[in-house]
C-alpha cells in the first residue's frame, strides 16, 4: 500500500477491509512525509508547515497514527527541502523514527 501524509488517504488505508483480513506480515505499507520548506510545492504553505528539527518525526508519528500502524514498513521524505542542510536534518529525524522501531526502513 502506498500512502502519504499529503494525499489525505491515511484514514482510508487504515480502515481498508483488505488489510484487516490479512496478517500484518502479508502486506507492505509505504508512506511519505513532507520536508518543508520546499518552493516547488504549495503543501508547506497550505498547512503553514515550516521546518524545524522535530517536524519530520512529528509528521511521521502523525502519519503512522492515522494509518493505524505501530510500524510503517517504509517511511520516505516526500520531496527534498529547499536546502541540503534541511533535507539532511529531516532525514536524520527519520533515522530517529526508525531507530525507535517505528519504521522498518527509510
């Protein structure tokens, strides 16, 4: 299953009958969180999202909760931030999310 915080489909994925009928190891969930600011998307502007060192891990936690999952199989940055430094900091935040056992891979 492919989802993303910005798609707004997390709740539909979470309540999907197909996933409830299967053991957790029989399906794979990928999701994506934003890296803001990013000039090429309006998402950050629409949600008044500004980057700070905690925002990426907060978005990942929110996303996993909306999906109804304790562990996401693959959590990605949906796009790069405007600067490499912010992108790297966001990725490191996802590393912490994975180390905490909330994602199998990033």
